[in-house]
C-alpha cells in the first residue's frame, strides 16, 4: 500500500482540480491541522486560516480569519462586501460560527456591516443569545465598534438593475462558481470549529434568510465527532437540518464523504422534483482529519489545506 505522502504526491501532480476522493488519513492516524472551505475562493480563505493553524493557533480564529478574507473581497459577489442585493437592492448578510465547546453565534438579515462573521462571534462571546437578526443585529454591531458601510458595489447594483428588467426569480446552479463560504478546521490541538457567511441568494425576497446563519443547517460542529458546512439553495438544506445530519452520520461511523452523500440523498428523497434544478453541496471533516464532500449537481469545488497538500477538489455529485 502506498504511504499517505506518496498518495498525496500522486493526487496533487498535474491537475489543478483533483479528483473527488478524500485523500487524508489513509494510514489511520490523525492528520492535523486541516482546513476545508467551499468553492474556488476557498483557496484564499484557507491561506488566511493556515497562517493561524500553522502557528499552532485555534481553529476558531482560523475559520474567522478565512471567512473575513472572503467577506472583504468585492470580486466575490455572493459573500459580504460586494454581494448581490435582494430584490429591493439591499445587501443583507447571514453568518454563523461555532467553536470546539459547542458555543455558537449567528447573525441574519444584517445590513451595512462588512464582517458579519465577526459580529456572529461577538454574539457568541458577549451575549447570552445565539442569534441576532436585522435591525437588532445592526445595533449590536454598531455598539460593538463595527462601522456602518455601503456594501453595494457598482457591479452588483448593475446586475440587480439588469435583473429588474424581467424580475424573474430563479436560483442559478453554481453561479459563476461563487457562492457561500463555509469553512471548517481541525487545529493542532485536535479541536474543531467552523464558520459560514453569505449574502444569500441573489435577488431574494426582502427578509429572506437562508441556511447559512442557522446552526445545524448551514453549519454544525461537534468536537467529539466532526464538522460540516453547506452551500447552495438554503431552503433545501434547512428542510433536512443538513449539517447536523452530516455530523450525526459521522457519529454513526460514516466517513465524511459518505455522510455528505447520505445527506444529499435525503434531499433528493424529500424533494425529488426540486433536486434536479438546484445545487446543494456539503463539506465535512472528522476528528481524525479525514474529509470529504458531496453535492447534487456537478461543478461544486472545495479547497483543502493540510500539512501535505493545498488543492482544489472536485466534489462527487448525485447527478451527472
Ligand atoms: C443561502 N446557502 O442563502 C446560501 C447561499 C448559497 O449557493 O450558498 N448559495 O441559501
């Protein structure tokens, strides 16, 4: 049998996007640190997270740093600053974070704040609550030193005005491969954390909240077992409480990829009509540093960084 290092060398040679199989931990030992992020832009997020993980830092700090990088990048029009607005032309953000102790914080329908993930962390650390929404979340952020900003950039406003011409609402599968960032990590001390942040579906109804700020749906972490995060049409993820399901399946002994596959199968079973037309992807990481993903439609990628590899991986999909 090939050693893990040899295996990784083979897997990373040549192609920029690797085949979907999980390549961690074939020799049964724990591999750490590990960080996993959704989509192509996850590569940059992982790079930020890695600065913290490789210095022996905490997974919680790493996932927040990774998510913040994407939130601040205006070229990512589905997360944070630069995100596509709702149908009224307002950028509204959803985000959550969860640590190794089961603490969690979340903000939903938050406007004008560039880093909702950090507000979510503050909700977790400074309040007796888990979730703040809308005006209250904004007030909390402003009271805690966050700056009120205009998040609608010219390109996103232009796209919205174009959309208004027909105003036909239909979530697009794999919008330019840019979607929610979900990031999960295992640090050098063997602790897991995760974060998820998004501007939600482009041109959504005003007030719509997706899966991303909902603990158990868009993100779940159990430090005894593993972590999972989701991307895609949040309504389908919420219906099956997707990430909690993935973590519970790992608890039952399923590999990360298998757990993600079974959760995707659940969506297909519950919404056979819709599943054909929408994208949902899960990524998962277990306590041993094994990782995997699964999605509905081809085209979902995720970024992985470990001591041995830094690569973009094509997720396996239900439909071909
Ligand atoms: C949502 N899950 O708001 C998010 C958006 C997303 O691919 O991930 N789109 O439903």
